[in-house]
């Protein structure tokens, strides 16, 4: 999701009625190609979050579009 704040402000956050007290069910329909699942096997997994992210990015580098591989 590119802009979660705009998504929530657009009513999908369930804010609804006066004072935001009413709650309604919301469904988000995503096309198949926007979801990707990968199961990775590691002999050892680093304990630090930065090292974990670097290792996962390295393992997925060739299977994920290049826009995902950019540093955020």
C-alpha cells in the first residue's frame, strides 16, 4: 500500500459515523500478482534486524522486482 493514511481517511479504516464510533466490515480485494510468498531455509539466522533484512534481501534479490530491492 503506497499511502495507508489516504486509505484510512477514505473510509476503509472503519471510522464511519459521528465521532468515528460506528464500525463496518471492510473487504480489501487484491489481484493475485500483488501477493508473493517465499519460504526460505536458513542454517543460521542473524539476531540483529539489520542483518536479518540484509540476508533476506540477498536471498530474494533475483526473484523480487528491482523496486523492492531499493533501500527504504
